[in-house]
C-alpha cells in the first residue's frame, strides 16, 4: 500500500499525482470492426518499422529503396534517350526482382505474427471483443498491403516516368493496370504463404529461414525441372511443373491473362485453358493459407 | 449480497484426461473476490470459460448477467483480463503497448491515449512508461499487465495470479492496488491465487476450489471477524510472580472471559480473549498497568482462512508458517 498513502516526506509530487481520483470512461466503445482496423494499421505500419525501434526500420526501408531504384534508373534512361518503350514490362518487374520480395516476406511475416506468439500476446487480443477471424484478417491484409506497396511503388515510378517520356498513354496505362493486378495477386499469395509458415513457429529466426526456403527452394527446384523438360522438348511438362512454386504460378497467370511475356524456359507460358488452372491454384492457395491461419489461431486461443 | 456479478451452475469442464471443473456452482457479488486453489485446481480454466473463450462441457455460467456461451464478445467488452503468464512484448514501451490494447478494446485513439496515461499512473508507473518493457522489473511488468486489463474501464476484471513472482513488498503493493481497483475505481475483481493467506486481507469474499470442485464460498468477514482474538503476554514481577495468572484474575473480575493459549508458542504465558472492539484493548492495557506488569505483546490473532479449511492440500500447506 506504500504507493497509496501521501506523506509529507516521501516523494511528494509523484504521490500526489498518483492520488488524482480515478475517472471512469463514458465515451464510445467502437467495437470489433474498429479494433480490426486498428490492428490492421498497426501491423501495416509495423511492416515498415513505423512506430517501432529505429533498428526495425532499416531492413524494410532498405528493401523498399532497392525495389524502386531500378525503376528510377530505367525511367531516367528512357527519358534521357528518348526511348519509345520502357526497357522492362510492368508485369516482368516483380518477377525480375523476386529475390527482394522474398527477402521482405521472410523478414516481415515472422515480425508480424511470431512476436505475438513468442511473447504470448495473442491471448490478450482474444480476451477482447475481437475474434480469431478479425486477428487473422487484419494480419493477412496488413502484410498483403505492405507487399503491394513494395511491388506497386516501382510500377508507379515506371508509369509516371513513361508518361514524362511521352510514351503512348493508352499502352502504358494498360500495361500499368495489368502490372497492378499481377502484383496484387502476388502480394496476397506471398503474404498468405509467409504468414502460414511464420505462424507455426514462435522463433523468429526459424520463421525467416522457413519462409526463404519455401519461396526460393521451390523456385529453384521448379526452374531446374522446367529447364530439363525444355531441353527434352516437352513444353507441356514445363507448364505443369510451373504450378509448384509461387513465383512461377504468378508468371503463368500473367502470361495467360495479363499480356505478359513468359519467363518460362522456351518462352511459352500456359495457354488460356492451362491459365485457368493457374488462377484456380493461386486462389486455392490464398484461401488455403487463410484457412490454415484460422485453424492455427483457433488452437492458440488463451 | 446484492447483485450477482458471476454465477455458475453445475459448471463442468472435462479434458480428455482430466476434469478441470466438476459441477461448480457459485454466485459471486460485486467487490473483490478471491479464487483460491492449488496448482491445477481449475482457476485458469474457470476464467477462460467466463471470458467465453472456452466452452464448458456441461452446465452454464453468466458474467454481468450475460451468458458465456452466447454473449462472449459482449462480456469481453465489459471485462478486463490479466493472464497468469508473461504477455508483454519487450521491444515496445508500456505506453505504446497499453494504447494499442485500449484500441483493441474499442477506445478511440484520443481516449486510448488519455486513459493509458491515467491508468499507468494509477498503477504506479511514471517516467519508465516510455522505456521498452524488456528492461522492467517483474513488479513493473505486473503493473503493465494490470494496466492493460483496466485501461478500457471494465466493470469487472479477472486477475490470474497477479502476485506471481513478486517479493513480499511487491506482493503487498500489488494486493493494495487490487484493493483500490474496487474501492477507488469501482471495478469488481476476481483474483486467483494458490496462497490462501494473502487473499484474506484483500478480498471481501473467497471461493476455494480443489480438483475443480467447490470447497467453500463465503465472505472473508464470516471467517475472520467472528474469530478475532487477542493474544496477550506479560512479564512477571516480584509483586506478581505469576503475571499471567494475575491478569487473568483481574480480567475475570471485570467480567471478561479469558482462555490460556494452549497449543500456541509460549503456552502458559499467553492469554487469549475475544476482542469486542476498542474497549477491550483499553481495558487490557489499564488492567496491566494497574498491576504494574510489563506488556510483552498484545496482538490480534485473526484466524487465517487457511485454518478454516482443514481439508485440501493447499489449505494444509498454507496453514504452515502463518498466524499473526
Ligand atoms: N487445454 C488443456 N488441455 C488439457 N488439460 C488441460 C488444459 N487446460 C488445463 N488443463 C488441465 O486442467 C486442470 C486445471 O488447470 P488450470 O490451468 O485451470 O489450473 P489452475 O488452477 O489455474 O492452476 P495453476 O495454479 O497451476 O495456474 C489441470 O489439471 C490442467 O492440466
Ligand atoms: Mg492457472
């Protein structure tokens, strides 16, 4: 009770402040949807280190710069040389810089969910009006938005640059729009996979390693197999093998439907019919990731 | 008892291998209520059910008149919860963390910040609230945990073992704070502990469970005030070679019944009498002064809750080493 009794001698000021009467709260309580939005914005800011220590800003900001820098250079070159097209398609940009994107997911997915598991903060969330689905949606949407910012920002740089270089407006706008759809899909897919992997381990280091493994090992394996299939002239196999890594999945979807040139060996992406399978698998993975996260957090409970 | 804050009716929770709660029926009113039981007695399980986070296997429960099975979200808007385990991220400050938790309870941004500042001050955190929690002592961390449970001004808080890991001073401060949560803030409290002794000073009401079963539920005044006893020990003098006896006779002459404290340390030299208020103390002091004896000690021997429950492991453990 020592803190409660004001005495003339002991730390006068603090004790007096301490004794200002309790004020009850009669203001509004904004409920679940507001809490979910607050968690979303806190997590989104956190994905760029905002509202966190200076140290946690370094990596995401650095990756953001690395992501945008090539776009800036391309634009500068295009404007200076009065080129009549950009050196790289909007849809190809994320494919070329996939390593940077993977690194970002690997760093930020564990940051977003492993911390709450490791420090056992999750029960505090669920002791409030929000439900499992609110938590999962806020975290998923936040990481997907952060990834969208990371991948769409350089496209915006390219687009603005293309307009400054007075390239064809209709062409550029179409390409930019296709690029945005593609990176939106990529953001949802990568965020989902990253979060599922990270939510399994409270250890951040493991989370980072596991996310990198899932994103890059699958890509390595798939592109190796595709190269072998291509050498053996089996272009059908090249397409089906492409379903098994996240980045080739996006590549397939966009070369079938978003006017992109395929990065597959041989340069032939999926046909329209095959492309439908690509879209379905992509959407299935996104839904599956959401489902797995829900299951995971139902279990964590209190 | 007035209004019921928590009511359970034949509440059971069975896990595949253990029965954590076994047909528990209790009614708890406003004020500070202690929930006492040994490790594994089912205290935390009960809190999870009351928060609407874990379904009961059988029976029903209401918190603030809301059914836990169907109104979990409404209950969680009106109550606060302090978990027994660590739950604080080390790399953010207490202020940032509590503001965030206030918003998770639905408080608008400005209100969340104001209430955080108020609440942290009320639990006794000042300048340190801007530093990362990782550098806090256990006592400070417990205060932050308490603050996040109070920040949205709930009608009721569940405090799961808030004195865990604290030294005796920290424990007393935390218990004082808990008392104030009710007296000053007007918030009802359900506080768990496996130490029976520490709750008697703090609680208006104590519920004891063991193996998920209700052992006893009664108000602390029931056990303590009725048995308030004074223990007196005096010196001997040349005039009164047996001082103890002299005091007893003098008190008898004034109509006060006195027992000798057999079974207590110093038996034969200790007198026990039932205190009927201030007058008893004055009377005893006067009698001893008149006889010219020295008073070695005079103290209240409130029976501890632990002594009331002779059965149950916890009770036995707790009874050892107590007795004011
Ligand atoms: N999720 C669970 N699955 C299986 N058994 C459980 C689960 N949660 C609790 N139990 C068991 O239920 C019993 C009661 O546990 P509970 O945590 O409620 O006890 P407690 O009174 O809070 O104990 P403590 O003082 O150790 O915190 C214990 O035997 C525990 O092992
Ligand atoms: Mg417990």
